[in-house]
């Protein structure tokens, strides 16, 4: 009897269970708020031209890819040069055009933005961008990836005069890059974001094709590559996602950005923002999908896409998630 009473007494009371659940939820919210605050700190310091505060946001091994497919900045000296070449002497404002997405488990924040940059001559350019921030446990930036396409940059205002000002201002901006890195770096940079753009255009067209027909979707994946939902920590085979009635009837990929061997896009469901997709191809010229991340915090949308399907195992080879 004593053992039985001890067993009953050792069980958690309903009050304790509710307290535990509340504490867990509060902890998740606190982490989420911390990640959002960390992501918003970067544009705040950029707008205020606070170089040292901005540099302190990064882990000592933090990497900047801006744009993805361009030149990497992988240490403090290179991050300082990135500031000097791209940020210094400019007024830069990041305007969100969709809700931010937070993946608490992987410490990732996805932002959908239009960047407005006031150039040296006073002209303003705009460029749409998806940004993926990955943070360390102490909320330092581990990886900053900006997905944008140089051909989508444009004057902030319509008309001949703004376009002329934008052309002059962007030319002056190239001079700032030259002053920071020299002619060799500038040539390599513009090759990557300009001449190589034909491959990025192919990536954009690939995203259009795979979100139009289920056959195009499934056939575009490399073997054993799954559709990954990082926020939900689940993966599904492409054939299962393609079979979902929600996949191709209601979902549309818009604002597609080709970026090196990657492409990013906004996902809308029945016209409403639902999430952001980021695809990595085998190479800029081989558009077989090597990774497919679909970030969404909408549980309704996630459930629509995955209804009735079993996720792939997390720690094992994908097995049944291949496309055989």
C-alpha cells in the first residue's frame, strides 16, 4: 500500500502538468523573441551606420553571403571590408513585405524584404530580397544569406530622372567597391552576379516549372532528397507532397530570386502569404534539386500539404523518401 501511495504521490498533478506546459511554451516564445531581436539588430545598426556594433553581432567564424552565389566574407577582416564596400556612406533601409518566419530549433530567421539604398549622389535604388539568418546558441550571427538577383535592382521611383540618377549612383557604388577591394575582386564579383546570371535565370524557370505540374516537381529531385519543413522538423517525399491536393491547386511561387546555385521564392496559398522556399541545385548549370527547404509557421498550410502522409525518418537515410 505504501508503495502504491508513493507511486500516486510521485505522479504530476494537473496543476504541475499545466505549469510545465506553460513554462515550456514561455521558453519557446522567449527564444523566438530573442532570435527576432537578433535578426532585427542588423538592419538597425546598418541604418544608423554603426559599424562596430554591427560587427559585434557576428560570431568570430560568422559568414556573410550577400548575395548567395557571390563572394563570401568569412572572418572579421572580410566582414569589415564588406561594411566598407557595401554599407559605408550609404543610407540603407530594410522594409519587410511579409511576416518574418522563425525556426526556433535550428535558430533560423527568414525575412522577406525590399532593401532601399540611398547612393552617394542621393539617388535611391531598391532590390527585393529573401534573407536567412542562422544564429549560434548565444545569438551571434553564424550565417547571413541574402538571396537577390542583380537584374531585379531598380530605381526606387519611376521616370527618366530617377533612372538617370540611379545609373550614376550605382556607378559611383562600383567605385566604392574598387576602393575597397581592387579591380580583380570587382571583376570576379560582377562575373558571379552578372555574367553567371544565365544560370540563375534557369533556376527561376525551374521553380516556375516545378510548381506548375506534379510531374515536373517530382522529377526534379535528386534521389533521396526530401521536401524539408525546418520549422516542423519533418521531411516528406516529393511524390507525397505532389499528391497533396493543396500542392498545386492553391499554392503559387512568387517573387522568385535566382541566386547562384540557389533559388528562393515566396509561397502564397489562395493568395495569402504562407511561407518561403529555398532550393539548392546540384550546380548553377545542373538544376537537379539537391535540397528543398520550405519555411512556414502556418500549421494549417503545413497540414494541408502533408495531410495523411508519414514523414521520413530524421536520423536514417531517407529510404522511402527517394524518387524511385
